[in-house]
C-alpha cells in the first residue's frame, strides 16, 4: 500500500512538473502601423497554410497565433484597405523561423504598404529565476546575503 502511494506521488509530481515546464513556443501576429483599418488579413506560408487575422484597426496588433509548422523563407501577406485597395506583400526571410523557436514574430504592415518583420526571442530564464539559488553568480557572495557576514 505504501509503494502505491509513493508511486502515485511521484507520478503526480512529474505531471505537475511537465505542466509548468517552459517549452519552446513560437507565436506570431500581424500588426497594422498604418492610419487605416485593414480587413481580410491573411498570412500564407510556402506550404500553402494560411492564417487569418480578420480586421485590424489602425495602429493595432492582431491576436498571437502559435505556429503549427515552420515559417519558411517566403511568406505572402494579403489584406484589404478601407478604400477597397488590395495589399499584397511577399516577405522574404534570411532564414526560416522554426516552430521550435521560443519567442514572438510580428509582421507589421506600414503606411506605404511595406512590411517590417520583428523577431523577438523570449527572455532566457536559465540564469534568472524566482528562487535565490537560481540567481546569477555575481549576486552570490555579496555581503547582503543573510548569514554571510555573521550578522542575523
């Protein structure tokens, strides 16, 4: 009976650790930096997979979408302006953004119908953390650590 409880506790701990573990997560969105609203915003990758961002108000960012596949070197961004003019851009990246990339990618449509790409990696939490022993080595050994100077 004791071994069943122990095994159950170990499995529960592994399950909780897996739920809170940081996994690589590539998310992306389309932003509208122009003064006019855009409708029917569509981002299509080389494989033909399309992501739709309905309507983007002026100076707004659409919802972030998790990449299910790698974002290849060439993407097509299509949208319709308020006056009915179609905007089509082919975005060429220096290298593909892999779905295992941990961070955000924003495709920003400018006023002149050009597109700027912002690739923002997630902050590295391997050195910093909520626990005191996860702090950087430069902090460890400073006299302000309780008990280090002999003072209570």
